[in-house]
């Protein structure tokens, strides 16, 4: 369920980056303030543990397919939400850089989808109330399974929302949702079962390890509402600003709206939403710059975008094909040239 | 199971590439990180039917890969291996967007196919850009660059710590996995219960390791603050490359070079 750069628009990608960066900053401050220096190496090795665990597969009963641990829930149980969020973010960063899971722009989305929901929603609001301060294997199992399902359903929902809002893919939201939610119900169930089994194993073998997070309040002094409002505002403002940049030639009204949204905090969310949607609409209805997909395109948007995009006619499409073909050939040639040069010395 | 071994190979292979000493390797990592980010943003900001306009970015990437001596075969293999999600979501475009936008002789191409190709191209360019960044820079350098560029220090430390212990834990996991495989004869798959026990054992060892590392750090004078050794220095060459690279990216994003080239050629032919 890794989101990919190819399906994201810069507006959505940037907004999710802002939300993720904000969460990382808040978590970093909280972890640093806790001054528990045992956590520094522990977060490092547990991240590596999740990494190794994801590389080992097991067969899912009755399906014949295989699965592995996602890790967000188990980290939250072992480290508490803030440290767990930083850890899962670091794991996803390495996966993006080395294994090309997702991409640089999609990293913001991926960290949010796979980290925020298990750490800040599923753990404090599902797992903790169910397990309480006196865990039993049964309670751990129920809490972990429900937590895993809630976390992954929200994550899948976010993937659909990000893809649809980006407008690169043509998938209708309802069909995409209908495909993603049931699949992730299964994945969440498996994630929950594995988490439950591992946590119960640890609880039986070394209960003192879990005692540490059981005693702490899940979010400490952090007020969740404040965090959520802050994140939402950050994402909307960035999204608004980016979509303003995305339109090549904003008219006076838009410009003034962007200006007010930067200055008046109370006005920011509605105007930012408007700008976000306007930017999206503009993106999805851009004239294709080769070919003649005529009709239906709003004239004012076409007028606005034509300043940076060449006019559309038959000649342009031929030129586009010829030029594109030549550029592609050039790329391949450069590759071959360097390869030869490397082999000869 | 080859997955854990192949992960190990990938990490060490990219690490080995990063020890190279080419024009690209010698650049300051901050310059490379920012240029890579700009590259990705430029590519994804194209409209959904763009193909020709994106190809100059492929040329640029090829030049960088050539200069950095990154084998194209490896990058292409990685692209193929990681493509399923983009392909699966993108493949619906041709089915849903059937408006004809282009005629090649008697062959009509619908908007969906154009946008599907565009998705694949975006995917290839963004993923390849990232692999090239890591293969010419190395992860530690990228982390230091990120720390200098302003990510929270504790997160930079977390990334460095994680990268250091990934190798250790992958080896540990690999050993346990192999031990189980050797003792289970013909039974090929692992069941969930065994998987959970295996992970539980691994987790206990991991936590113990974390405690040992903490004690070792305390012995060496760790006082709660983390210091990252910095030996990054920006030279004039870095600044020149940064400005030139940024300009090139903006120019090929702004002007459809492929189309201009095509216009030039077709004019010439007429």
C-alpha cells in the first residue's frame, strides 16, 4: 500500500509532506524533552527489527498468499506513539531510498498513512483503552487485532483520497475504495494477529519490557486536538500555496485570496480549501499538449494555461511525436555511450 | 526465502556504488539532495498527458548516471521489480478514458493510453532519480545533508542508527530464518504462529542488543546529547553545479524541449 510519486500531484504531495514534517517535528521535540537516553539506541535497533521482520514472509492460512508485519502497531506498543512514529518514519525513508518503495514526494504520504494512523489513532484510541493497565493475552489479542484493522483501514482510505485528489489516475473513487478497503481489512487482520502473537510472547517471556509503556500516558502532555488542528492548517496552507504556484497566471482575485489566506489565520482554512480544489480542478482539466481532445474544457482555464502550454493542433502533435522520439533515442544513446566508455578502459 | 537475502544484497550493492569517486560522487550531498528533490517536483508537476515534454529529464538522468558510473541495467531491473503498484492503478486509465486524442496513421490512441504511459514515465523518472541519489551519495552523507538542511537532529540520529543496525539485524533474522528452514524438511511455507514466535525471539534479542548498545554508549561518555561529525564543506564548484543544475531543470520544465526539437526537424523537412 505504498503510495507512488507517479500518482501524486505536487499539491497533494506537498501538503502531505507538510503534515508529516510537522508531526516529525512535534514528535522529535517530545522525545527529546523526555530525556530518556535509553530510547536513542532502542529506537534504532527496533527500526532495524521491523525492517528485518518485513523481509521474512509467512503463509496466510487458507489463502495461499504470503504476508509480513507492517510494524506500526508493534512499535507503538513497545515505544509509545511519538518515538514509534519517528522510528516508522525512518524505516519508510530507508525503504523509499534503497528499495524504491514509493518515492521522494510520496514519502510524506507514506509516512502519514503507515505511521500516523497506527501511532496516533489506533494505539491511543483502540489498543490502550481495550488493553488497559493490566494486560492479559486475550485483551492484547482483541486490542491488537482491532487496532491493526482500524490503522490499516484509515491508511487505505488515505491512499484512495490522495490518489483521487491528485487526479493523475482515472479510477473512480467508489470503485477504488471498494477494492482497497476489503483487501486492507484482510491485511489489517493479519497485521493485528501477528502483533497480538508477538506482544503476548513478549508479555509472557519478559513482562517488564511492556511495563514501561503501560505506565506512561500514551500521549503525555500532548493535546491531540491541538496537534490535529495544527497539522490540518499546515497541510491546507501548504496545499493552497502550492496550488497557487501551480496555476501559471493567477488573476487578481486569486492573488488577493492567496494573500489573505497567508495573513488572516481565521480565514485560512476555507480559502485554502478553495485554492486547493481550484488547483486540482485546473490540474485535471489542463489541455493535453498534444492531440486534440476538444470540447468541454472551460474557456477561462484553457486561456490561463495556454500561456505556458503550446497551442493544440495537428502539427503540434506530429512535432511532439518526432521530438519525443528523438529525445528518447538520445537518452538511450547516452546510456549506451557511457556503457561502452566504461567497458573500454 | 530469497527476500531477506536480496534485501541484504541491495543494501550492500548500493553502498558499494556510493564509495565510487566520480564527478557526481564528489559533489556536496546537500547540493545533490536539493537537486534530486527539485527533479522529482519538476517531473510530477507535468500535466497528466505529458510524455514528450518529460523525456528531456530522462536524457538528463542518463547523463548523470553515466557521469556517476551507475549501471543502467541495475536501475532498470529495480524499476521493473517495483513497478506493480503504479501499473495496477494506472492500467485503469485506458479503460476509463477512451477519448481519442491522437492518430498514428490508421491507429487511434485514446487519452487513457497516453496518460498511462505518462504515469509509467513519471514512475521511472522519480524512482530512478532516488536510486541515483543514494548510489552516488551514500546514506550517511544523505543524513548529514538532511540534518544540515534542517530536519530535527533526533530524527537524523535515528536514521543513522537504523542504517547502522539494519545490517546486523538482517543477518540475525537471516540466521534464524535459515535455522528454521533447515529443521522443517519439506514444509516450505511458514505458518503465522511460527512466524510470531520467530519474531518474538528476534525482538527479545533486539531489545537486549539495544540495552547493550546503550551501556556501551554510556561507557564512552554518552550524556544524552548526540553529536554528528560534520565534514561537509561547500566549494565554489558545488555552488556553480547547484545553480547550473537548477537552471537546467527549470528550463526543461518550462519549455517543451522535445516539442521544440520536433518543430525544428519537421520545419527542416518541409
